[in-house]
């Protein structure tokens, strides 16, 4: 994790009542950044790809 990612993660967790709220805030920020850079369709495609990739990696670590 980069220093920026570490800071964002810590700040999101510190500012949220529940970890799910922190994730929601980070995902919303990511969507905003992608939408500004790639438009609605591009942002949706990239977010979907990122979630799919993360899901595959997460499941792989849990199945062993």
C-alpha cells in the first residue's frame, strides 16, 4: 500500500462509525475521480473491472 493509500484508509476509518461507511466513502471518492477523468461509462467500466479483479484475488486467498 502506498503512503497515500495508507493515509486515506486511516482517515476514512477514523472518520466513520463503521468500516462499511469508510469503504463507501472511499468508493465514492474513487468513482468521482474516475468519472471526472473518463466520463460515466468509462468510470463504470473501470470500477466494475476493479471490483471483479479484487473479488477474484480476495476469493483466491480465502479458498486455500
